[in-house]
């Protein structure tokens, strides 16, 4: 059997095999710089030799997207995949067929989970089950479409993944602005997008509870919490006032004259709440950074747009 790297002679000199680092760089270029994540972009490279194929597979599966439970089951049958994967992106419901395979991904560092398939009653149980089967050495964790963000979820995360450096949690994506005003309103009842004052009386109370839950994360430097720090009735008042005007306007059947939009795009709401919300966000950031010294970046979802956008909107209205 021939050596994977053929040492052909040309001019009396044997050609030297390419360094593995250079081969790695070629695969990265094919995957990243060409913008094509399909394995077809690596097919010719992988056919050169077994060495080339192993490098191509290792790089290709370093970032793994799971499309469905069946897709997950098929992926787990690939020899070598358990040591290749560094980043995993999936739905929280994707692992029900082969949950026992999760602990075998020992090199996993970055995890992104979509919780759109869970509700308020199943979120924390699902998270606990998944976390207990994940590598505890995660560096980055991102959970999207959460029904809620609470101290219980944060405690589950900090107890399991003490080495986290980046944590991003968000539930505000569940607000449906792609359909109609009625769907927008209905979706707002299925997630705890604004926990003040119903879950926490003040922003200080929220910060205290959340910081206590996150205290074990000594290496955490970036935190994003996708919740609104404005009162829950900011959205309710916006729907009662602004949506009523839009829905009552002339329209063709099943088509509103204006698609749904949040208080951040409403001049009336911004004029009424923007300053208060921005002050709450400033206070929350200060409290989080004081309680968690390693934090460098703290962010929240916000109904309050930057003042520059407000000024632009006002100029448009006046013009």
C-alpha cells in the first residue's frame, strides 16, 4: 500500500510532505473563507488520501448542527465524531433518541440550544436533564427561545458549568412580530419577557437574586440576559394603545396596514418610558459587575432604543 503522501522525485530531490498545520489551514479556508459549510467544498481535498480525509472530517465536524432527533442518531454513528466536535448547535428536543451519547462529546466547548420546543412547565426539567449529560468543561453557553429566565435556571447552569466564560440566555425571541398583532399579543402571554414587577419587585431585587445564582462562575466575562427590565405593563399598554389604532385602520382581509412592532419603535412609548428603562439598565449593569468581578460585558434585551434612533424618528415625523 502506498504512503498517503507520495514522495515523488523531481530533479533528484524528494518532495517533502506538507505540514499538518498547513493542511489544517487549507481546510479552514475552504470552510470559512468560501462561506460554504457543505462537505462538497471539501470533497476533492478529502479524496487525496486517508490523512487528508481525517483532517477534513475533523475540521468539518468541529462545529456540529443537529437538525432533528433522527439526524442526531445518524451523526452519533460516525466513527471519531465524539472527539471532533467543539461546538454544538441544536434544539433542546433533538437528543431524545440517543441522550446517552451526549457525555461522549468530551471535547465540547461551545453549546447553543434552542428551547422553542419547550414551555414554562418543561423548561427547567429539560435543562437539568441535558446539562447533566453534557461535558462540564463548557466555555460558552447560549440558550435561545427560553420560556423564562429565572434563578433556578441560572443555578442549574452555574452548578454544572463552573468554567463558563460566555453566557447568553434569551426569551424575547418568542415574541412574534412576523405575523400579525393578534399573534404578537398571544405570544407575549407564553413567555416571561418582563419579570419586573411580577417575579421581582425591583431591578435591585432581580440583580441580587441572579448574581447570587451566578456567583460560582468565577471566569464569566460576558453575560447577556434576553429579558426586558421595563415593567411588564409597558408592552400591555403599547398593545392596548398602539395596536388598537392599527387594527382599527382600513386594511385588506387578514392583512394589517402596519406589521406588529414593539414599544421600542413607538414614539409615544419611547417618550414615556425610555429614560426610566435606560436608567434601570444602567443600574442593573452596575450591580452585576459589582457582584461578579470577572464580568466585563453585561447586556439585556431592551424596549428602549438608543437616543440617536429616537431623534431620527422624531425628525422623520416632523419632516
